[in-house]
C-alpha cells in the first residue's frame, strides 16, 4: 500500500469490532468475554513452547493457569451458545 493512500484496509466484517456502539450492551459483553478467553487459550501454545524448548523446565503454576484458561473458554462458549437465540 502506498504512503498516503486512502484505502485503509478496513472491511465491513470488522465494523462491529471497530464500532462497538453498533452492538447492544449484551453483545459487547459476550464479545469481550469470548475474545478475552480466546486470547488466554491462544497464548498458551506459545508459552508451553517457551517452557519446553527455551527454559527447559515445566512450571506447574503456568500449567494450572493454562488449564484454567481452557476451562474459562469452555464456560464462556457454553454461556454464549446458550444465550444466543436462533430464528
């Protein structure tokens, strides 16, 4: 992309993330919960890789936190799927 280009690269699919006012309060809360839990689980593989291949030691505290993050994601997914009403 050229410098000073008017094309910012935004797509319509990103609009609810960039403009949360378009969503209701409940939708924003669900979106934040889901993104936070997914970020926690998403960072776990990197941290496990660091433990295994860089530090050469397993941290029991970190392992417990990774398990809690996975349980939190499962709980959030269960809660979100139960609160979404279909047509």
